[in-house]
């Protein structure tokens, strides 16, 4: 009996236990379902994305070899300038819009008379060996430029030798000029050298110093090891650089003998970038599917300089004749066919990237009819003309004889340097003017003869390339004074234009300078003292592996590295909450 009840009790107790376990299973199952739903709901709100990550070495291909990794000696070698731009810094630099901004300086002040410039220096800068940067480094660098034995740019030395350089305290320097000169700040972009490493080195010894192979600067990158070896130079990110470090772990330069070899290396995937794409290589580069081509204006232009004082070609003094010569050139076609599209039509001697460039000036588009009417109007008719100077189809633009007046032909001599490009340009111009009835003969000279020919006025018209600085100062090229002691070799004499240039270089206020440069460009366009052909462009080839590359107007090709701190090669995966709406 007792056993029975015990069994019964055991039975009923067991039943209750089983039911309890079943409910637990149900609850656990429900919990798992709810958790799965919850996790599923959360998963819907998450997504995988790739973001830039630090690391990776960019391989930059350049043509040529370094000689002096020293900002005071790099001016004549583009390879040196490229590398120095990454290692060294100046008191100022050009930003992406072509304006001067502080770099090693925090700012500057100009006295009311425009003679005294006070620069305040950054106090958070260290040299790449850990030593603090100070005013002593600035004073030392400028003393080298002022020294009689200076071997760098003569224009840089001429400017700084006329300036009194003084240290106010460890982080303040003053520069006192002999006369007001607004472009002065442009000269403060020169790279600063470390006094603690070079103060006891003479100029003659500095040329041979090991510093020039493995320098110490303040820039984002430093030289790894003892300098370049086996056509390679490795720069690594500077761990002591103030502010945000670059995304790239380093930049390795590979040096090539010619541009064709460099493009071959890019095709094989051996380099990420092509430092400069030449005009003749552009078609090939454009066919490379994995190359992005970045193009920017640089302060260089090509023109036909006219000798306005040459007694053997007095008609060049007639502005209508000069306008006709310009209207007779199909400049877009010249750019497309002769320089492979690597340029823009020049209507002003100031390049489009300059803050003082004025786009709204008189333009001279190709217009055969307009050119013919201008020549006719000045008494230079074609013999036995059978048209009225109207615009003709290209197929009808054929030589029609040489224009003449008072028994004298309309003819002149075009001088050009022996080079593939300038000879092609000269042939194109001769053909264009021949169609207008102007006889032009070409005189070829050796490159070394160019400057003497310009200086002695031994030309009627001459093809030249003009390199500008970042500052829009045009005084040395186009003022009346520059005809005697400058580079106004064409002898353009216009008092209004000269006065504007004189005033502009004495004013420190950018707005006031801009007004004067705008007016100067209007006068220049109206008077056509030279035949501007095109502004040069610079083209940089970049693999699509390299991300976040941007390039604004350039003062020098080395300025392509202005945004290098943002470039990257490496991605990393992160999970972020999606912004997509949940349902």
C-alpha cells in the first residue's frame, strides 16, 4: 500500500517535473527566436565599408637623377625640387588657390611704408632629428643666400642681398627692404636649413657635403638611410611632424633615363605615378586604363615676341597689324595638333591659376576674314584680290600672293630655337600667315644663342617660352624701364601699362594690386605687344590604386605634392550602422 502510494506519488511528481522541463524548453526556444529576431534586426542596421588606412609606400617614377637634396641648390634640377618639396619647408607656401599662406611662420605683418616685414614663427616645429626649429635657422639660411659664394639662383641672391635680416627673439624675425616691393613674400617660400647641423660648413664644402644626399628637414617625409642608391630613394613619414601624419608610410622614387622607359615601367606595374607626361606621350598615356591623368595650369606661356623698334619691320608697330597676325592663328588647332592638347589659349600673360588673372579681356579667336579686313584697312591689299575678306571655308584658304604697300612686301623673319616643338610651331605659323598673304621666313638658332639674340635685338619676331613665378609681378617683362634693364626685349612702350606695373609692385594690399593687374591685362589685350599662343599645362599620371589625389594650380611641378598628406594606398574594413530606414 505504502509502495503503491509511493509509486503513485512518484508518478505524479515525475509528471509535474516533465511538464516543467517542457515549459523551459519552450521558453528557451522562444528566447532563441526572439534573440535571433533581435540580432537580425540589429544586423539590418549594420554594413561593412572600407576606409583609408595608414600604410603602403607610393612608388614615384621620375626622369633624371638627384644631385643636391638641398633647397638652396635645387633650383636648376626638377628632380631635386620634387624631393626637397617633401623634406623641407619655407616660411610660406602656395596653397591650392595659388595664394601665399604661412608654413613655418604663423603669420606676418607689413609696415605702412611697405619696407619692414615681421614674421612670427611656429613654436611646435622640430627638425627630423628632434632638434627644435627657431629663428636661428631662418637667419642662418638667409645668411647663406647673402654670402658672396652663394651657388644657387642668382635672382634669389640678388633679392636677399638687398634685405636687412634681423632676429627679434627665438620666434620672431624682421626683414627690412631698401624700397617697397610687394612680390617680396614670394621669396620667403625658399626652404629653411638646420643651423645646428650646417652652421660651421663653408659654401665650398656645402656643395660636397653628405647632407645633400641624406638631409634633415621639417617636412612630412624624411630620407631613409644614406640617400639614393641603385636608382632608388626612399622617403618615410616623419614621425615628428606637427599635426596629422600622412596616410602613406613612405614614397620611393625610381629614377629613369627617359620618359619612354618610365611609361614602360608604369605599364608593367613597377611604379604608381609618372611624374610628368610629355606632350608626345599623351596619346599613349590616355590609352592606359589604370592611369588617371591630372592636369593643371603652370605659370609658363609661349608667345611670339615682336621687336617693336626694328626699323626693318616698322609695320609691327601698328596695333592693327598685330591684331591681324593674332586673328590669323588658329590657336586651338595649334594646341590640339602641335602640342597634343597640353595647353590652353593665352589671352593674358598671367596664367589662369594666378589670383590676379583676368579672364574677361579682349580675345582674338581665329578669324581669317577679320584678319584680312584689318590688313586691307591699313593699306596692305592682296594683289588681284577676288574676295572681300569674308570668312572662307578652310579648303579655300590658299596662298593668294603677298600683300604690299608702296612697293614693299608685307614680310618679316621669325626666329626659333632648334627643337622639335619650336620648329613645328614655326612651320604652323608660317602656313597660317602665308594664307593671309604675309611672307614669313624662318631663322633657326641654337638654344645657346637665344638669350644673346634677345638682348641685342637681333630679331623681328621670335618664338619664346616665358617662365613666371607665383607672384603676378610683370614689371621686369613689360614695363618701359625693363626695355633697358630687364626682359622687355620687344621694347613695348606704354606709359599707362608701365605705371600700373610700377604701382602694383609697391602695394602690399592684394585688393589694390589686383585692380592694377586687371587694368594692365586689359591694355595688354587691346595693344597686343606680343602674340600670345598658349599657357602650358602640367600632366601627372597616377595609378588608380592611389586614392584621394587632388591637384590645383601649380607654381612648380613639385607643388603636385601639396595634398600628399591625404593620399593613400591601403584600405581597411569597418562595420558602421547603416543610415537606411528600418521597416
